C-alpha cells in the first residue's frame, strides 16, 4: 500500500465518500486556497489516490484515526 501520512489521511477522510473518483473530485476543490502548504499536501493526496487500487482505497477508508 502507498504510504499516506496521518495528515493526508485526515484530509482524505474529510471527503466523506466511499468512491475513489468522487474523493479526488472533492479534493480538487480544496486546491482553491491561498495556502501553498495545504495545496501541496492536497495535491500529494490526489496523486497517491490515483495510484492506489480499489482494495487499498477501501482499506484507507477504514483506517482508524
């Protein structure tokens, strides 16, 4: 499984969806910020989500945080 940081998992979980493509769509809306550090982290999550399998995605959804 691709390594996500705890912060990236928290950001991902704010999407509140069980669909990988929908999660990516929601995360793309987060890129509309002036905070460059936040943009960088969100883009990292998007890039990683593109690479995970559906099984890994569902493991991520159920990751206990």
